């Protein structure tokens, strides 16, 4: 773009064919000129900088919440993985990097629900959103398999995968643990587990005594001096502890997962290390009701805006110095005053919040907002109801328990309700010790503070202080790297393609800091380009530089721009680049270039048309000379034959013969039969001597029709016709039932396996390709009675399953089947010898199709003809 190393990524809300492997190769190591619509531009620039310079790189992706930024992250990593070096270890790390996406995104657990003691109905779990439990067009089973494959590529052992899924299942099931209130003998309210099924299933997964977990959820150990008191929790405190435990398990599990992936892709010690990071973060958030979450997210964006402006100015200044161009100082809004308002360690908002969380006695948000109003009464970026009253300002939108901060992106009103609870999101020591007591290796490793030998009475840091420390670490990391930016923008709120809402986009441009970037860029030279590609693109505009310039690139650029007579203040010549101040100058260059391209295209077309006409004229003249010479020779030869040769009757007969053949062929061409392969009509030969030729033409025409018909058949139709042909060879004139099956198409799948979820178990039994699935009746050889069965025929197995539970009863390998057979109604009961079940007797309503497909499958499997026994008593 014209505002530096910033890519504006707009969500199109539809798939675009611009991120294919061909595009990757097209953008690889290319010089990007002017505006390019793909994020490959910034990824290629960052990768080349990482390769050619010592400083590490970082790509920051901010803006639109949700899938837009995530997709941009995937594309960046995919591009870098595609263009980086080759080698066994490099390829392994690249594959692990790409496979980390599905693992970190997380997929559903329903293919392993039974093992994890989970239900497949997502609406059963309170922690899941019932409105978005399923998405149309999404294959949950395939996604879960993708995640499992990705974890295998990264290096997770099967035991680690199982442990991770078990811990995730524990989080889901904790949300379903119900508490009830009861009263102790002292009259104090206490909570207890209302229904113990979920609790016992959790304890089975993590191998923990249910009594230990129940006591940790319903009571709390309080240490006062040398005494230890077990205090019963109220029902609200119990739910708070339950939710805090679930959040801690999930958060620590995610941290463990990230560390595990980083360990697998870590560069071996002793090798040269260069780092390229992709930072995908939330954009600035302004909602109708903004709470603690929006406060810390916007605080992080405030810090990123600070580094964004400072790094942009620094980069601009460094490039001007490198190129020997005078730097123009730029005034810009320094948001450090806002960052200090939030993060000041002595009197910042986060420090005041921590102080309120630690203060003894009754603590609530009223005392917190009162303290903020006293501290920041005169701060120009802070206001509340109280500070407005002192200034005699009336604002009904600012409520009593709210304060407003003037961020760089605009004013945001925060409601302090819930600030203290969310900041003081502590986990009771009893719950940590309960998790440590579990005999589950992974879960136990997530709670090292639960070790009784390492008991610490020090309070853990609050959520705000943890976030502040994390942001400080992030800023330190970013300052040590060379950042590139991708700003993701959503064009509308309805996720509709081809819909652009200017007001929404303008608001995002403001809070993404692009306006400041434009001001910084426009204060100097908005466009800069290396001399060589610039001259190569625009040399056609100068009479001295077109079609070939023999001198240096800088001299050619100076000659070209001098001839175009642009104002001197619009241009500056650096050591390696040309600098253009206004985009309008570049637009003028592009306009002139388009006009010149049209002129050159016209010139090329004119020259080509003249060459083509001359070539065609010369060819026609040569052909005319040849034709004239042959015609004159023919006339002379004809005259000689007339005077010096005899046999005029023979010549006449040959002439008549040729005319009759010609008339026959022309008439046949105009009277060809229909192209239907079932139509066997053919016009008779008008003369007997043409009968043989007419029959040959009929045969050729029929074969040609059949060939055209076969070419337009789909693979599915061709396979169906082949099955019908096989059925004809097997049953024609052998089975009375065969004639009734002619009009019935073979469907193969009559059970609806993919639509009915209860049949999913059958896929695990028959993993090979499905050939036929239907309901049959199995005949008991002892008594002649029949029972319903589900029959699945695959390329390697024959499976009979019980219909209600879809439980396989009989699984036969095709190698064990001697051959299929068809007969009349089932035979009378016979007594079989012990240990020998004999043939498998089945009654099918699709007998012809079943035997045909079984015969075909056995033929494909054994590559030889098999015996087929068919009898018909009717």
C-alpha cells in the first residue's frame, strides 16, 4: 500500500482462487510494485528480510475478530513454509508448523465420545453454546481425524493424545456438576453435590477418589495461625470454585499444548537461529456494554498502537537516512499518557484494581470507582459521572458505576460491575491439591502448586497483573524485531459478499491506527521504488529511454522524469530508490503508461496485420501460378486423349459409376438415422453393387454411435451398466426373477449410512470401500426361522449387523467365501453337524443386485472366475 509495510486485508466473505500453489510460486521472491491484493506481498518481504538480515521478523495481524485474522495467519504460515529452504529437518519443522493450526483450533470429541464418557449431543453441556453446536457443511468426524493426524505429525504420542482429550472432557463435564444447598446443625448454609453421576465419571477419567473432589468443591480449608479449619461453602461460592477450576484447567492445558508444540519445532542447539513470528491478536473493541475483558483487550491495543507509531516513525527515518533524503519531522499523538493511566504501577487503574482486591473487609466496585474518581478527577483522558458533575456536564449515557477512557481510537465507556471478581479470579488451594492428588499424569503436571510439600501462602497474581506482565513481555519482544503489519477489516456486519459499509470500515481504519500511518507517510514521500523496476515499468514514456536504455538505472530514471516534466518538489533521488511525494504523481504516471500501452498495442497490431496480409498475398500469388500451370497442362493432356486415345465407352462407364457412388453417399449423408444406440434402422442400398459397401457403412455408423454414447457416460453410469451387464451374463435365461429386475436401477446403498448417526459404528468395522448396504433376513438352518440383519458388502469384507444397535454379528473376509449362489425360497430346516455352520442363507429383496455385486467383488478380489450356483423352480 502507499502507507508503508501495511497490508489491508478485507474479508470477502466468499472463497477466492488467489491463494493456490501457482500463486505462491508467482509471488515467490518477486518485487512487489504498487498495490498487490494478496498478503503474500508482506509475507515475502518479511521472509526475504529474515533471510538477508540479522534482525528477527514479526508479522502483526490485527483488526476483524474471528475467522478473518485466523485465515490470514494460516496463509502467512503456509506461504513462508512453501518458500523456505529444503531439507529433511526443515521439511519436518514446516509440516509440524502447518499442522499446529488444527491442533490449536481444537475439534470436537464426538468420534471418541464413548471412551471419554461424553454424549454426542453438544446441547447437553452447559459450557458449550447450544446455538452454534453444529455448522452446515462441516464434517466433525473429518475435522477430528485431521486434528489427530496433525498431532501425530507434530510428535504427540498416543498416550499424550488420550490424556489431552481426557482433560478436555473433564472441563466439559465440570460444567454439568450441579450443586444444591443444605443447612448444617449450626444453621449455616452449605452446598453439596446434587447428582453424583458427572462427579464419578470425572473421577474415573482422572483416577481420583470422588470424596476428595466433592470435598474440594463444597468446602474450603482456612489456615489461621497454627490452626486449620474446614469451612463449608455456600452454593454461590461452590459454583464460583467449580467454574474457576474449569477455567484454570482449560487455560493451563492450552499453555501446555503451546509449549509442547514449540518444543517439537524448536531449532536444535548450536545451529543458527532466526525467528519469524506471526502475532494474531484481537482488534480494538467497543460494545454497548464493555466490561473487564474489553478493558484489558483495549489496553493491549493501546500498547500496540504505541509501538506501531514509534516503529513506523523509526523505520521511515532509517530509510530516509539510508537513502540520503532529508527527514521531515512529523507531529503525532503520543498515547503514552493513556498507557500510563492504565498501567502505572503506583496509581494506574490496574494497580488500583489490585489494591481493592487485596483490601480487607467488604470489597465491591463502588469503592473502586470512587477511588478512580478521586485519583483521575483532572485527567483529560478519564471521565465519569462524578467528574462530569464537577464540571457541570450532563451526559445520560454515562451511568453511575461506569468510567470512560479517551483511547486513541475513540471514547470507550466501561462498566466496573464484575471487575473485582474477574480480576481476582483465584483458585482455592483445596482444588489445586485435589488435582495434584489425581493419578492422571498430565492433569497433575498442570497443578504443581497442589503438591503438599510445596505449600505457599502467597496469593497468586491477579488476572490484571498477569495480563500486564504478558503485555510487557510482548512489547519487549516486538521492540527487538522488525515488524510488518496486516490490518484485517470486515466490510459489513452481515458477513455478505459484495457489500461494503463505509461507516463501519472508516471506524475500523481509525482504531487500527491507519490514519496516523497515512499522516506519517504523507508528510514525506508516499511512494518509493528501486530504480531498476521503476525504469523497466515506465521507460516506454520517454523517447530517450525507449525501446532500450544503455546507461545506469538511476541516470535513466532521471532522464525519463526530466522529459516528463514533473515538478522538482514532487521527486527526490535516493542512493538506490526514487521517491515520489504525492500518489497523484504516480497515478499520472500510470495513466500515461496505460495510454502508451494502448498506442504500442495499436502499433504492434498494425505491423502484424500488414505482415499477415503480405504473407497471405504472396501465398495466394504462388498458389495461383501453380493452379494455372496445372490447368494448362490438364487442358493439353485432355486434348491429346481426345484425339489419340480410344475407349470412349469405358470412360463413360467410369463417369457414370463415379456419379452413382457420389449420389449414393450424398443422399446417405442427408438421410442418416437417429443417433440413438437402440435405433437399428438404416436406409437400403439403391443399387445391388453398393450392398456390401452399404453394410460396411452401417456397421461403422453403429460402432461410431456406440463410441459417442460411451464417451458421454459418467463413471457412475458406466459402473452401473457394467453391473447390469454382469447381471445379464449371470441370470439371463436362468432366473425368472431376472426379467422383473431389468427396469430397476442398482442403487447399492439402501440403508442411508451417512445420514443415520447410529450406523457410524459400522464404519469402524468395514474401513474399506463400501460396495452395497441393505437389509436382509438371515435363515436359521436349525428351524428355518428368519431374523433381520444389516448387510454391508465392501471390497474386502461381508458384514452382517443387528439392526437396532447396529452391532456387527458376522464379519467374513471375501477370501473365505467360495462363491455366491441363488435359489428358490429357503429350504426346509436341516440339522447341521456340530462345529460346522454350513452355508450362509440370506433372503434379500434385491437378490439380483446382491449376487451380481458379490460376484463382481469376488472376481476383483481373487482375479479369477468363481463358481456360481443358480437354480429356479418357477
